[in-house]
C-alpha cells in the first residue's frame, strides 16, 4: 500500500530524515519507534504532505505521491493524527468532526458522527463544547475521531499516548486496535515502544534520521539492543 | 432638534459603513496576521467605479434602483478582481517571510492602487450626478433620510449574512479552521490557498458595498478617499479586537457613534474654537486609547490557540 524509498526531508539546510525506506502493506499494523529527535514526526509529516521531501520517492497504491500537498493526500485516503493532537481549539467538538469530514459529500457522514460518538461517548456529551476546553486525553480521542471522519485507508498516528495517564493510554490503544480491526491500515509512531510493538505486527527503529532496524514486532521485542534502548531493560 | 439623538442616528449610519470596511481588515488579519493596508484603497476604487457607472447610466431613464444595483455589481466585480490579484501577486509569495515584508508590501500596494486610480479618474473630486432625492423622516426630534435607512439596513443584512456564513457554512468553518491552524486544516482536505483567496473575495466584495454606500451618502469620490476611510475602519477593527468578525461590526458602529457625537458637540466643548471639521481626530484618539489601554480590543481572543 505504501512504499517509501530513500526519503530525505529537511528543515532549511538541516536534514532530519536521511534517506529512509519502509513499506506498509494493505491491512498491516506497522510501528516506527525511536528516541526523541530521531525524525519520526518529520517522516509522518512528509508522508501526509505537510512537508515536501527533498529527495526520494513515496508510492501509495502504486501511484507516485511524492510531494503532493496534504489536502490532496487526504482525498486519496491518507490521514494523520498529528503529534500534540492539533485539535481546533476554538471550534466545537462537533465542528472538529465536521472538519474531519470536510472532503466527504456522501450521505453516510451522519452515520459516521454516530460511530465517532459511540467510540468515544465522552465526546458525545460535550459535542457543543469548544475543543480547547477538553482534557489532553479527550483531545486525543477527538483527534483520532476526527481523522476517522475522512474514512482513511491508511492512518498515520504520531505518539497518541504522549502525555496521557496510563488508563487513558490503554483506552486509546484499545480504540486504535478497534480501528485496525475494521481494516484500516496503520503506521504508528510511538515513544512507548512496548505498547506499540505489542499492538503491531512489524516495526522499524529510527535513529538520527535513519532506519537502523526493521523486523517483526516479536523479534524486535526480543532484540537485546531494542530491549536496552527502548524498553528500559 | 435633539442633537444627541440626531448624532446617534448619523453615527449608526456612518458606523455601519465603517463596520463593513473594518470586516475586510479583520478577516484578512485573522487568517494571515497581515494588516492589508490596501483595503481602504480597494473601497476607494469601488466608489469611483460606482460613480462612473452612474455617470454612464444617468439620463438612460433607468430607475435609480437599477442604476445603483448596476453600480454595486460593477464595483464588487472590479474589487474582487483587485483583491484576489493583490493576494496572489503581492502577499502569497511573502507568506513565510518576516512580518515586516508583507506589511511594507501592503503599503506599496496601497500607493500603487491610489495612483493607478488617479491615472484613470484624475485627481479632482468626482461628484455623483443627480440620482436620488432622499425623503426625510422625522423621528423623536431627529431627522433622517430614507437613504440612511437603506444604508443601515443593507449593512445590517450583509453583516448578519456574513456572521451566519462564517458560523454555519462548510466554507465558513474551513475559514475558521484555517485561521486557527492552516497545517491541520490542510490535513482535513482544506486547500488553504483557496480559503485565503476566498477571504479576500469576501472582504473586497463587502468593502465594495461600503464604497458604493459612501458615494451615495456623500455624493463624492476622490482617488485619495480610501486613506482616511481605511484608517478609520482599521481603527474600528482594532477597537473591536482585530481578527474578530463580530468585533469589527461592533467597533465600526461604536466608532461611527463616537465620531458623530464628538462632531456634534465639539463646537460647544471647545468654546467655538474647533468646528466639526475636526471630527477626524476622534477616530485617532480612539485608536491611541485602545492601543494603550486594551490592545486586544473589546472582543479580542479570550481562548488561547494552544490545545
Ligand atoms: N520545525 C523544525 N525546524 C528545524 N528543525 C526541526 C523542526 N522540527 C524538527 N526539527 C529537527 O528535526 C529532527 C527530527 O525531529 P522530529 O520531530 O522528526 O523527531 P521525533 O522523532 O518526532 O522526536 P520526538 O520523539 O521528540 O517527537 C530533530 O533534530 C529536530 O530538532
Ligand atoms: Mg515527534
């Protein structure tokens, strides 16, 4: 579904992603882990069209999508739940969800609001409230629910557990699992490597802008290097 | 005649025109963080285009309402084209430049439009041919004309329509989302360049309506008229809280009333030294007071952008 080749992304002169390759197959759950500043967010920003790669190629469903802007990529089925949630603070929850459905003109949208509210009853209670007044966990729920409103085929998640209490992290991961069970393909960036590797079937490990390890999630969980660097053992 | 009531009525009419112009400043500021100094001059172009259309059609025997509608349509069209072109050519390339660059550019565009207008229409005052005979209406000690009523009602309708549009339409929602976070709006599928261009379309069209109102109200137009009108409308936008659409409306009405009341009483207050031709100083006193005492304006952002 997604094939990335020799991707390079930079900020001005600084190269943050230095020629990485990765693939995500249809229906797969893949994680990208790595330390702070490794280039994970930069990678997802490039894949979702927020940043233009300076070199390399991105193919999505056998189409070259390198350098396409975000508003076109979302139409082809790629959605990003950005780092730090990025909810529209001065829009209501309902309006945030409506923004998620911005590209859609089909009559099923109404049903999808209900699906979002069933998935996150907490959002349903607060639908007329400004998103800026939500707690961090609720904002994360909203960010995920909003991304789903576009009916993505490939969902990119950037550290959905960041800054959340353990119980909330668990809840978010259960939701992600439920979303994946519906057939949405996932590329998950996480600091919480253990949770991510347990959820996903394959993983990539990123260090200073390069991919240093790629393997099945189980093997990575058993890999002494990974255990030492990312699982705190 | 009751001066107080009279000046309130005059102030509301004038203020509704300020409010329409202020909307153009505030919408562009909201979405780009840019003070579009050329906006007042776009309003000037609307006034001069309207004058030309009325001149061409006067004596054609068409009813005044049709002439005014034609003038308004032509003015809106020309202003939309200018507004969108200015955004595309002058502001978009500077989107990521330091703030000073687009600001200086805006001043340059303002001067460019003024002198282009001077080339087309000349530097003399242009007056409105005989078109309307406003009938006057007496109300509780104040006198006003049916023209004033029409101006105020049209302005109110435009403002109500705009508020509804921004609050309830799909594009209005996308405008608010783009204003809050253009990158995230892009992730939702919003082509933010188009939304920004559309903001200029709206601001220019509404400014054009205001420009035509000025011509009908004062019966005069001039290539430099956009300067003072623009500064006052900008003051109104700051008074209401720049970036806030409802604030611009409130600020415009308030500024119109303040200015009219001050003009009505300035002779008495200064013992006859200053006449009502000094009225323009009040707008700038208001601007200075707001900037010093409450820079965020009456309805400035209360909820932070951070989420
Ligand atoms: N806007 C920016 N301008 C300049 N450099 C940046 C910018 N954003 C990120 N960087 C740099 O790019 C590198 C990769 O950053 P990135 O945000 O992709 O890391 P990350 O893996 O997501 O880290 P984290 O786990 O902390 O979120 C870092 O060295 C960072 O300092
Ligand atoms: Mg990151």
